[in-house]
C-alpha cells in the first residue's frame, strides 16, 4: 500500500540548534515530494518541494530538505531552530502519473524551546 | 491575493441537521479536494474534483456529498451529520499537474453534538 511515514509524533529542540523532521515514503514510481507547515488554527502552508535535480532543496523560512532515493526519505532540516518554528509539519507525496493520489503523513509536532 | 476561502471557520451543529461548508478559490485551479484532519490520523481525503461536474470519492467519503457546478466553488455537504464527523476540515486546490502542491484553505472546525 502507498504510504507516507513520519516516525516521530514530536520533536523537541533547543533554539539555535539544528533540527531534523523525518519522512519516509512508500509510493511507486518517482513521486513528487512536499513539506507543509501548520500553525495553530491555520491551514497548511507550503514549505518546499522536490521535483527533480539537486537532492537538497531549499524552501521558505530557512528550511531545506534532503531527498534520498535509495532510502525513499525526504527529511526536513534547518541549521538553527527558532522558537517561531514551533508548529505541526506534514510530509506529503504526490504520484507523478496519478496526481489525485496525494498522500500525507500523520504530522510531526516540532517544539523549539528558548 | 491567491487563496482558498472556506466558510464558516467554526460550526457547532446538532445530529441530523443538514449543513454545507463552502469553498472558493480564485486561482482558476481545475483540481479541488476536501480533507478531514483528525489527531493521529493526519489528513484523509473525502472527495476530489478534477473539473466542473467531475467529482470522485476519496478515502473516507461516507456521509458526505460534494458538487462542482462552477470551477471556483466546491462545497462540502453533510446531509445528516453525526458526532463521528466532528473534525477539522480543509479544502485545497491545485492545477492539474502533479508537480504542483496544494493551496489550502484556513480550515473549518466542525462539532456535531
């Protein structure tokens, strides 16, 4: 079955430290990969995507993500976390050939402490 | 500003009373979809539409209806709401191409008592 896994329900990091939010997927073909962020009482906002090319993708608010085809992973990273980065993060995978198949992970809550 | 607009943001209703959640987008997107978000379950697709008068079921369509009479609008209809439909609902839209992500609405928090 096609799926997206975010193995950590919650990630805690101190402000100024690097952060990683993990995502692995099991979707056939060469899907397109996305990260979204959700702040309290808000909709999901687009952060970044991987379509093709360089495995390191840069996005909004200083976030980046590393695509690893052999491990089918797309981990979200940031070199120096801010308290304002605290939010819920969703990894998503869209089937390249069947675009109505858009799979979301269950979300990871990022807590950045001062 | 490019956006997806949902109304209402919050709704409390009683079991069995029909309701409609509206969704409108101003980006001329062909594709629109409804999701519900529940703790620990992430986002689950309810229905989607690839264009006017073209709709199809997602993963959890039971108890919901949709219509797409105009390109910009995609209302979600609960004919007889039940407490298990208490959830946070999102409308989303995108062009008809997989390399685009969604633009999401701000969400509708529905409580059915």
